[in-house]
C-alpha cells in the first residue's frame, strides 16, 4: 500500500511537500498489508523516509491501495531536506503536484488548517499537542509506581481509541483511551469495576484518570490469533464461566455503566437501523428491499432466541484471542469498550472467522459445555442470525458519531447486515 504523510508545520498552517522530478508531492512510502490503526507501523515507515519519527494524528483518506495520514512533528530541531518545502494554501495553488488527484483533499485540508477548523467529533488524541498532557500524567503515575518514563510509543490510533506503550526504567506499561460514543461504555470506570468484581478474569488497571477516560496497565502477554486450539478452546470455556458468574450481578453491572443491549432492546433498534441512510448506503437496492421485507422475521428471531430462556449476562462485544491476555497463569479479557448486558451467545461472533470446520466446532463445544447443557442447537442457530444485527447496530452508531474523515475506518455495517440476511434466508424455524 502507498502511504502519504501530511506532516504539519509546528507553528503555521502548512504541510511538507518534497520535490519529485518537476513536481511536488507529500512524503510517500510503501508499506504492505498495513491496517489503518497501526500507528507503530505508520511511524516506522515515515521515520525511515523523513529521518525523524512523526506522531500519527489521524487518517485523511484510507483506501484499498492508498492512504493519506495527518502527521505531527515532535522534534523541534528537525528541518526539511533540501528538496523539501513547507507549503500553505496559497503556495499549493502555484505548484504542480505529482499526485494531482490529491489536490482537492489537500486544498480542503489546508483550508481547514488556516481556519483552525476542528470538528467536535475529532478525539483529543487526533489533535496536535495532546501528547504533552498525557506525558505529564504518565510520568506522575510511573513515579508513583517507582519508575521513570524513558519513551512513549504509539501502538494503535484511530477514531475510536488510542493505545500507547510506555517504556520505563523498569517494566513497560500500557496506556489506552477510548472515545465517548453512544454505544461505548466509560471504559476506564467499567474496566476498574469488572476487575474488582471478577478478579483474575479482567486485568486490573494500575491507574485511571476519570475525567479523560485514561487507563494505565501493567504489561501483559496477549494470547493472539496464532495460539494452539487448546488455548483458544480454554478462552471460550473460561469466558462462559465468567458470563455465568455475571448472571446474579446484571443489575449491579448496569448500574456500574454496562449498557443494556438485551434482545428486546435490539428488536426495537432494527426499524431505525434499516431506515438509516448511512447504515444501508453500501447495500444494493435489492438488498435494502429484502432487509426491510424480512424485518418481521429478523425481529421474530430476536424473540425466539429470547424465549429459549438463557439469562442475560455480561457481554464483551468483541471477544477474540487478540483481546485476551495471560494473567497469573489464567486467561483474562481486556478491551471492554463494548461491554454490555445482553444475550451470552453474542460473544461467539468471532467463531465465523475460523476457517477450519473441526476447529470451529471444538471452540463452540468448549463454550457450550461450560453452560452444562443450557444451550440448545436452536439457540446457537438463532444467535447466528441475531448476532450480526447486534454488531450492525454497534457499527452504525460508531459511523454516525465519528468525524467524516474517519468513517471509512469502521464502515462495516453493510457487512453485518448482509450476514444477517444470508442466515435468515436459510432459517428453518419460521
């Protein structure tokens, strides 16, 4: 993938352009298989190109083969190379661009810089200068723990969250902040509450900054997607145990900030979802018509699954190996932005990403067995229809809440709606 960096001048509404033959272009690098939020890889690529490590603020455009990122210059001593120039809006008009198709994007971007036009949806971590306040807090908390901060490194950065690695003179620490979106919990407060109520199942934060929603963790070993099947089976078995432990605490968890996303709530959200022009924008006319025509069946699937009688439980909302850690020899679960009270089987969604049928069956069996016979085959099949509806609501809400330039990062609502349609077509229970 081709990556372009709009590196901001530290004091003026200008960006760096580099001379390329007889034209000018943004700093450009090539990085295969990069994901929009991989701030560490974006930083690595542009550090090699610029000779200084920039700070990734946000993406201006992200496509299948090309991305344009807004970058912040951190080193006040850095100067552009001889073939580089700081260019403002007026200067851009007088230059020939190597990538002329980027001119409308750069025109709009520089216009916004000159007006100091920052939309309210833009999160703090995507704004220049944010790192300074975070650094001061991290240095205080590290000192409280008996360490000094050596370096702060970006790991992940996009519209909904930022993750930093904090290098100290002792162990590494991890920082996270997430966006205050309508269907996101106050992750800092909820994580602290879950860690206290379910010790061993949720990594406890070392520090919480409540006003800004900042979390600081000790470094832990992430399980990841490449683990043996036995470990992944234990992931689902142990999470089922956690869910069962949460049943008598549902009201307390709602009071602590977990969202109410039980099946009755989901059913009430379907008509507004199917009428939302943003949610259906990437469906065909035929798919949209079928979705609305089958709305009664999709609502019936919610009711039928609810009637089976499995209790509402704590739902992670994004359960997979990448959000699982080893903690004192046991598996624990982090990244609780989507924490809610809902149907327990919602958390089986990542099983569809397992290509091997026998492995997928083993993972499901590990989860179901932990419920001691309470989960029927009908419940599993109904959940396969209902679960993508749950996620379609989540992603639709995210896309409608973030800044326009960041919407493509999380524009997956249509994929979940197509998934629900494909499964309700074969539903034998209607």
